[in-house]
C-alpha cells in the first residue's frame, strides 16, 4: 500500500531521511533505514574536507530552527568509505555540492557506483562562498551543472532547489531541460537570524542561517504545487513535515514522496514509523489503495 517509485527507485514507503540530518556516517544512515525510512539521503559532501562554521551553529526559533553549519564534511574520499558500509536495505542517495560544474562532476563520478541516486545541493542558504543557493539562483549555472553530471554518471540525478529565488519554476525548468531525473523542493528558507538580548550579539557564529521546521511548510507546499504544474519531473517534497498529515498535503500538492529532517531532531527516528502508520490508517479510511492516487490530487479540483 505504501510503496512508491521515483526515478525507477523503489521505496517501501514515501518517506526519506533528509540531507543534513544524521547523515554523516554509515552507522547513522543504517540506523535511519532500520527505523523505517523508505530511503536515506546523506549529509552534503564536497571534494575536500570542510570544517564549516564554528559553534554555535543552530538556534531554535518559533516553528523550527535556524542553522548555519556551513556544509561541514570530511570530503569525498572519506565519505566514500562510509558509503561502502551502507547496508543497502533501502535506497541510498548521496547529496553532493561544489563551487563549479567540474566539482560536481568529479564528486559524482567517484560515488556513482556506491549509491542509488545523486542529489545535487545547489540550494544551501548558509554555504561557504561560491556554493549552495548562489548556484541554485542562477538557471544557467544550474543547467551547466546538471548537464555535466548527467554526462558523468549512470545513477538518477535529483536537483535540490532553493525557495530563495524570484521564480522557482524558472530554476525547475532549467534543471528539467538539462536532463534532471527529479527535483527536491525545498531547501531551508532564509537566511534568517536571532539575537542575544543581553549582549545584542547574533546567536549564530555566522550571524545568518537557513530556517527549517513547521513554519516553512506553507512555502514548501506552494513551491511543490507551482512546480508540479509546470514540469513533468517527479518531486520529493521537504520542509516542515512532522506527521502523516503533512505528508498527505505534500502528496496532494504534487510530490511523489517526501523527506523528513527537523522532525527527527524533535522526535527521534521513531518518527518514520509514526508517520507511515498514520499514513496507512488515513489511506484505509479514505479508500486509497496506493500512494500515487493522492499525488497531485489538488490539481484535479
């Protein structure tokens, strides 16, 4: 009942661990898989090790969190060793980032045979200079990156888009025309910030960070809804998903499956089984036999 397929990747349910959450090691990714996630996405990694920003990197706000980790990671050479230790009981997606199309291509070529798909992070709002949303806000550069990666790998290529643009549909179309196999919508919103009342200092060491959590869900839903009307690619919805009701809304908006991030920080990895249990009960009550029956339902009204 809960099985879905995206880019010829079969998932036992429509939930995946989102990039950046417990995705730095094979142990944590395997733990998420055993806890009920239908797929797992690694933390974003690049060519070389990156320390990211110094602490504090995360601050809670009403309706979610703001984080500025700065894409900290050990680099592709070390990350490859973690990928080799994945158990493989659910689809595994590598989230990669770079400063140039060549960076993306080089990383992709090294991990192509170790994962089921690649997610191109062109959308992080708190990345170091030259990475993240600075790329994903440029349709021409997005096109170049997708094209070169598609020429390099055999695995499906998923492009993660930023909401911090004037027109997300324009970027989605660019990714589609370049040959992307699917899109992930959205990365965190922002950048935003908070201050310490006693010192007047920003609470984050980087001052600014990307916001995630329930407060951004309406924006994510709007992005999925708009993009699903204009492109034919399957969509992975992400942004503020806490329970099965949120999943249903993303499906109605046009997503084929979802990624769960902040909810894991709030409720632990048990959240995957809670979500899928609630979703299955909802489907039985409504008479749905397959998840895909709900995908894009809002567009049929």
